[in-house]
C-alpha cells in the first residue's frame, strides 16, 4: 500500500510540475485585499501544492496524536480492569479457602464428638 501511495503522489507531483513548467506567464495573486503579488504561474502552483501538502501533513500528525491519546486511554482502562480482576480473583480464592475451612471444621468437630462418645 505504501508503494502505491508513493507512486500516486509521485505521479501527481510530476504532472503538476510539468504543467507548471509549461505555464510560465505571470499572474496576480491577491493574498489579502490591498496586497497583490505577481509571480509566474509555475511558482504559484508549486507553492499552492507545498502549502496543501503541509496542511495535509499537519492533519496527519493531528490524527496520529488523537489515536495515540485514545490508545493510552484504552490501555489505562485495560490495566485498571486487569488489576480489578486480580483483586477479585484473590477475593474468590480467600472465600473458597474460608468455605473449605468451614466445611472441614464442622466435620472435624463431629469426629471429635464421636470419638469422645466411644
């Protein structure tokens, strides 16, 4: 997939560069009202492409940052749940141990009573 993306971007940039080279006449670029800049169309197109690429890169970084933050949040939740599971498993083991002791105590008490009767 990365190779396909690279080829697609390369072909697009090559097409824009060839188009820009063929169109070298000067154009007026109005940045803000009252501020006009004259530049060759090739420069205007290449600068526009660069600004668009920079904006796309910044959005990519922003998206990656959001994914990392979401991953960290999920990781924290999973760790908290795993700790809770461990605590509950220990409680289950202690309750099972108590139940086993309670089952053993009455039977040993009954055995000792029967031994004293005999």
